[in-house]
């Protein structure tokens, strides 16, 4: 299996976007591929039999040639540039007849049918001018530009469009229509949301070979970008370059912003930035703010800091937007200490922190589980008169949820409600995630139903959260059902949805389905990003496919995406699941030494993988390293410690962890309870395992099949078959379907007690319940017959096996006969 698994390649020129799962609602504007999309090149051909494409990388600049003088300041794109700033429109560039024309057509009682007559009068007035006047056509063009601009100001888009169409029909339209007029018309349509009209006009003008200059191109790119149609924006930019039209500073600023929103590979962003400088266009403050913002998606805090220094060397003073963007980058990179340094620099330079500033800081601390520090920041906000908003509360709620501190999360939610701050869709999404991760699906769906009642609307994140929750719980049928409902609700799959589906199906054990989703993602023209790579790596890791994981990792390092802590975490899981413990040790050494940054996520992963591998000494070392570095363990880390202590019957040690959890406000999860049930099921106090099961139920938590199987094992192990049967019936009544492990526990116990009739009755019952016996089922019967020197009965059992199970294979019968001979 491992030798045949690989990931699909992107071709150098991808096919046109195709509907995702043949969904007719899926359209090209919803996907954002790069012009030359990145590829998971190394191993994809084996799985999907596609051709490879070479990957290239660009290293961000360490030094640049700077101008000797400071460039003039520029306004951010999209900033209101009207000098009148809301005052009545004043334009001194109109001719006298132009002013009369403008007054006439802006009158509320003006009839559009009279437009032809009015414009002919305007044109005639210019044609009657003395030969000594300035260029006649130019004067008329200037009047046209000013009038159309003014109509846009007065939101008379249709009238401006009619005026433009009138000019187009003239034989001398190529002389009359200037690029600025086209740019204004396209921008006007875009602001009114008439993107398709703007695009249609733009392409028609191109076809008619009318004036399409850099301003018209930039306007069309901006319209697409403003409306989230990033793929089309990139296509126009590429067409502009192919036509030899040199982009301006504003063009580059728009396209860099688009690249950031698309999640373009970092080398594509730096290539555009370097291309801008090499073409002689000097970056401005907005450019630097934009590329710093692009660092957020890949957690590229070092690159962001480098651009900050370059920005300062270029003579620009970082503003509040710069600092807040940097804080967000550090927050998403889980670098709270560096974020605090940025805050100090920000305040030193005279910028007071705002709600945005504090929210970024709170996010940085919450992501790393440093919730006490996050709450201290909230207190600082209040001291400075800055009231927490819905983002503040939702971030804290999510932080407590992730840490496993449900009571604290609910306290934050109640404080939010009591302060008069209404929840938004982000809050509901956090609550859905919290209930879903706890297996409380009834409460989760109630929250989903409450969204509409509270005046909110489910967004794409809501649906992605539901997909992730069901995937986390291995509920592949529900994953597919939610996705179908999502499409019926009018939502189309975006990159994050694809990433979530890849992760969800792989968690459900459907690796082939996960890879099929990845293939469809590529066919839809959606370019993979860091999250995609990490989702694919996580899928490979679950199967222990460490060789394929190494190939994907190598490709990432070659330049498509910079690996982050989640990437290394998946690599650790791949090694552990592939039983390559030496490779886990090697990575651990690099983490402890600092060669790989000893991030909290990696130290927590080491605790988890060492615990699963039952390596006590290594688990304790990783846990101690986590604490010594000042990181707070989360519920998953603490559960790993309870689990390994429980498996080794180190009850006192397990209780120490439980006490720590209680004092720090951690809520026991299903994993916590299952670990405790396991610990006591193997002890002399085995009855406590059922008491823990009852405690789960009293707290509204639904036990899973592992919970019941372990309690059943506890009773069977101690020959308390009546109690085991009672728990079995309760398990069925709860809606859980017993699996082969459940039945095998009964079979092996009855066989060990020489109660072969009862053991065979269990096998007959499980077959009737459509649970297929496995090798262990039959082995228990054969082995105990032999131990009790009843070989003849074992032979009879094998001879009559087909009567018991008509579907048993001949290979299984031969295997059991061979096993009997060896006993």
C-alpha cells in the first residue's frame, strides 16, 4: 500500500475550472488558482498518474537598492480620494458649455431620451471654436471625463454608461475615448456590484481595439479584487503584462493584495514584489503593509520583520496599520513575546493601541494556550477605556475551548452577553466547535439552529466547522451529508473547504476519498496552500506513510510553502505511526536543541506520540520540556499523560495530573474518561471503571464504544459475566452497535472458562447481528480447546465451522487447521 500511495501533481498549465462534485452552483469566480499553481510534485504522480512540473523558489530580498529621496506618500487603495470629501461636487476643468451640459443631465427631471441632443450641442460648441484654441477633440474629451466622473459621484451610473455608449458609436470614438474614461466607467460599475457588466465592457473594448491603458487595466483588476474574484483579477494582470502594458504602483499594490488573499505561494508574492522593483516602480508604505499582511497565512513572522526593516530603510515610518498587521502576523505565528515587543515599539513611536491591537495580542496568547496572559490583556484594555468587542470575547472563548476549559469558556460567553455585546457568527462557530469536539451533537445542532434566530447567517466557516467536527469524530456519512446540505444552501467549495474535507475524510479513515478531494480541488483550479500541504501530510501521517510524508516535506522546503510547526507535527506523527521511533528521536533532538524551533505545538506533539508509543521516559521528558519553557499544556497533552500512567497502573501519577487539571479548570473530555476507565479496568478496583462511566453520563457526556468495551472487559476479566452482559445491553440501548472487540471479549472469556457452548452462541449471535468474526474470534476457541487438551473438539469445531458461518473462507479454515497442528 505504502509504495503505491502518492499525491497528485498539478500540470504547468491547469485545465479550466470544473464543477466540484459536478455541482452546477460552482462557478469560476469562487476559485482562485495562481497563474502557475504550486504542486505537491514529489509523490503525486503515483496516485493520480499525472505529469510533474518543476518547482522553483524565490528567496525574499535581504537587501534592496533604495532611492536617495523618500517617495511621496500614497493613499491606500480604496481610500476616498475625493477632494470635496462629501461636499457638493466642484469641477473647474469643464468648459462653459460642459458646465451647462452637466447641469442639464444631473437635473432630476432630465429625460435620458434627450441625451443625444445635449451631447451633440456640447460637441458642436467645441467644433465652433477658433482654430487658435487648444486641441478641439481633447477639449471635448476633457469635458466627457469630468461629466462622467461627476455622474459617478451622483451615483448616476446608467446615465454615465449611456453617455459612454453614445460616444462609442461615433466614427471618431477612438480619438474621443481615453483610457481614463474607460477606467472611470469600469470602476463605477464595480462599485455598484455590476462586475459582469464591467467585465463585458472591458473585453468588448479590447476586442474593438479601443483605448485600454494601464488605468483601465488597473480598474478592472481592482473591480475583480474588490468583489473577491481573485482568479479573474490575476488573469487580467497577466493579460496586461502580455500586452506590454507597464503596471503602475497602484496596479502592483492591488495585485499583491490579491496574491495575499488568494494564499499564493510565498515565492510568487516575492517574485511579484521583486518584479515591481526591477521594473523601476518604487514600493510605497501601502506596498510594504500589503506584503507584511501576506505573511499572515503562512505564519511568516521572520519575513514580516524583514519587510518592516526594509520599509524603515526606504524612509517610510510604520503607521498603526503596519503595527496592527505585524501583531496579527505574530499572533497567527504563535509568537506572543515578539508581539509584545511590537506593541512597545508601537507605543514608543506615538501610536496608541486600539481594539484591533489588543485583539491581535489576545489572539496571539490564546493560540498558545496562555490564557491567563490573554485575560490580563483584556484587563489592560478596560483600564485604558477600551471596551472588549465580540472579537475579543470570541477569541477568548475559542482559546478556552481549545485548552479544554469549558467552564471558563462559558463564563466568557456569559460575560459577553451580560456586557451587552451580542454574539456574531464567529461566536456561534466557536460554540459549534466546542460542543462538536465534546461529542455533544444535540447541543451543537441547537446552536446551529439558533444562528438564524439571533439574526445571524451561517457562513462558509460554519459549514467548514461542521465538516471538521464530524470528521474529527470519524463520522464520514455525516461529513458527506453536511457537504451536500452546504451546496444546497448555495455555498461553493473554497480552498478552506477543500482543506477541511481532506482532513475530515482522512480522520474517518477514508484516505482514498481524501486524495480524491485533493484531485478535485486541483481540477477546480484551486491552488494548494500551506494548509493544504498540512492537511495532506496529516492524512499521510495517520497511515504511517512516512516516506511519502518526507517527499511532501522536501518539496515544501524547496520553495512552494515554508513548513511550520504543524508540518513538523505531522512528520512526527508519520514517523510514530510508521514505527520509525528513531526518526522521532532525531526530530526530538533537533527540537530540544533549537535547530527546529521548540514551539509549544511540537512539544505537545512529542508528548502525544511518545505516549502512544508507550515510551514513558521520553513522554515525561517532553512534558517537562513543555513546562520548563513556560508553555501551558492543553487537554490533549494532559490526556496523554493520564493515558500512559493509566496503562502502566501508575495511579498516583495519574491522579497528580487529574489534580492539576482540576485546579487549572480543565474539563474532562471523552479521552480523559476512557483513559481512567482503562486504568481501573486493569486494577483490583475494577468496579470503579463503571463508576467513571456513570459519572460521564451524569455530566451529559455520551460514552463511546471504547468506554463500554473497556467496562465490559473489566467485568469479563474478573468473571463477572452477569455484569458484563448488563453493560452490553445498556450499550445497545444507548444506540451504539457492538463491534468485533465487544463480542471477542465475551468469546475469549467463555472459552477460558471452558464454556464453549456459550462462546459459540456468542459467535452465532454476532454473525446474526452482521458483525463479521475475525481471526481472534476463532483463535480463542481453538487455543482454549488445546490448552484444556480437548483437541478432538477443536477439530470438530473446524469441521463444522461452515455450518456456524456459511460465509467463512476456505483460507480461514486452512489457517485454523494449521494453527491447531502447531499447538
